């Protein structure tokens, strides 16, 4: 069975899918059980039903979120990596370390992207589907508002402990897990199905954005997925997109923490936005320039791990 998984790309995907279902069910069950023992069955069920009125409800949701991230995005790819690494030590690009120049370029790409990405976020949020699809748009906005509310509740902490917990759940876990799954598993699998790397990255980015179920954030998350995909391809290392993903999420966590801990009257969503069209254009051009420089570091003999 293990030999078939090693040799057959489709079997690898089936293996990941089976592990994903089993790990998610088991770990979610464990998280539910722990929450029920600590806070009671009714409180736990209320939290899962969408109640976010108290800190207890939020703590329960954080535990469930932690378990889901483990079960869906971390355990399945690592199980596959454990099988494949004996014959392919650099499977997923985990053994290959990006150079310092590549890491600095990754950070430069993120810093340069802030005005442009914030402009894209605002443009996406203001999109309308038209009168004929008003019902669909209202449903999509309702889903978006619920997701935004939970995110805001998650990031309300003002202590160092809450900051570390939020960094773990909102930045470290997604950066590692989602890159293992989307860039590691899916990009490697689509690489066998499509000879064109650009098609591979586009499809993976669409799935990456769609799975977050935030319709009015689809375009910026799709562009982030594209940046993560090319970063993976050009560096041949999963650690580079993990760094980019972590910094992107961690900045949001730190912005909320600073505003909450200092009692600032600022909307976190407004941080990094600019009314200057010139600045937005410069930001987009700078991102393109840094992406080009990162592409130039790609060694011809390197590809996906």
C-alpha cells in the first residue's frame, strides 16, 4: 500500500483526503470533549452554534479552530511527507532552505504590497452583484460579516498571553498548515496534472481563496495565493511562502493587539490604506519589481520539491 502511495500521485491525494477526514473528526471530537469538560456541554454547543457573547465562547472556538487546523491542514500533509521523505528527502521543499537574499525579498514583497493590497481589499468589498443577484449578495455579505465578527472577537485580547495565543492560532498554524496543504500537496499534485506552472498556481490560488468562504475578500486572498505560489516555485522551498504567509497574518494580529491594548480609536481595517493613487501604483510596481528579483534567484535545476 505504501509503495502504491509513493508511486501514484492520485493515491497520494486519496491518502491525504482519508487522513484529513479521520484527523479532523478525531481532533474536533477531542477539542469538543475538552471544552465540554471545562465549560460544560451547553456552553460548548452554544459556541459552536455561533454564540460569541462571552470570552468563554471565544475560547471554545479557538480550541476548535486549533483542532481543525491540525486535522485539516497539518496532519494530512505531514503524514504524506513522512511516507515520501525516505525516497525524496526534499519532498514539499522542506529540506531546502531559502537564501538570506530570498527571505529579504519575501519580506520586501510584503512590505511593498500593503497600500496596493489594501486598495484591492476596499475595491473587492465595494463590489456589487447587481439587482438580479441581490439575494445572493445579501447572503454573501451576511457570511462575510459573521466571519469578520468572529475574527474581531478572536483578536480582542490585551495581554501578552492572548497575543501569543492569537499568533499561534491566527498566524503560525495557518502559515504552516495552509502552505503544507495548498503549496505542498496541491501544487505538487497539480504539477503532475498540468505542465504549465502558471495554470498550476492560478488553480491552487482560486481554491486557496475560495476555501476561506470570504466572498468579498476573494480577490486579495487570490492575489496572496498567487504570490505564495510563485514564492514557492522560485525558491523551491516551502519555508519562503510560510514566512510570507506568517508575516501577512501576524501583522494583522499585532495591529489589533496594539489598538486594543492602548485603547486607540482606530478601525484596524483602515491601517495601511491610502487615498493616494500614486502611492498605490508605486506599491504595485514595487511588488512587481521585487517579485522579478525573486524570480531571478531561481536556480534552473530547481523545481517543486
